[in-house]
C-alpha cells in the first residue's frame, strides 16, 4: 500500500473516531426543525416592501436615532456613518458612475423603506432583529439625515417613510428577461 493511501485511511479512521466521540458526548448535530409557536413566527415575519406595506407602528427622529446609532451601530460603522470596520453609510464622494463609486445610503439605496427593512432584520450584527420599531425608525431617520435626505426634526413613521424619494430611486431598472 502506498504512503498516500495509508495516510488517507488514517484520516478517515481519525474522522470516524472523532465523530463517534462527538456523538457520545452529545455534540452530534444541533436540534434543528423545532416547531415555532405563533408568537415566534410573528416575531420573525418581517416583510417591508418599497411602498411601505408591512411597516409597523412607531416613529423616530434623527436626534433620537443619533443615540441609538452611538449605542448599537457606531462601533462598526464609525462616527456619523463614515468609517469603521463595516461599510460606510454616509459621506459619499464618488458618484456611482465614477471610478471607485461610494455605495452609501444616499448614493445607492433606491428606497428608504428598504433601509428600514434591512436594519430591522439584520442589525445590529451581534443581535439581529433586537431593536424596537421606534429604535429602527429613529436610526433610519438619523442615517437619512446624515445623507442629507431629511432635515433634523423630521419624524419618520409608517406614513412618511414610503414618501421619501431617495436620490438613486431611478438608478435601478427591471431586467426585461426577468418576466
């Protein structure tokens, strides 16, 4: 038997032994497929569409959002959405049609409701969907204000958010082959 085949056999044996030990120790597989109760399904039923369908009750202003941002977002996205280890959220200096474009909220996102939906589902990274609706409205308002889209004091809620026209609203188009 060649050395390569013998080494491969030892690796298979080792993997088998490790798997058996893990099963014996109760480490085998996570318990997947547990049924959810209606409250849990509702908690994760987070669908917000560009027209505002699915937006929950709540409200927020840029000033309220600045507090939420400092507590939950700044460590990754930097001061005022500029810098940090995650994507920049504000301060675009290169347009999308220039070399090295900046894809910030103000230069790229087509709908303010999509911003709300993304924050609500995915942020903060260490605790997705943990923010209240008011906190999400507030941080959305703050990020829109940082991008010059709403003024300080503007109230973002389920009525005003869908009416905000983002600077890149017309920057996307439908694929004619996607019908």
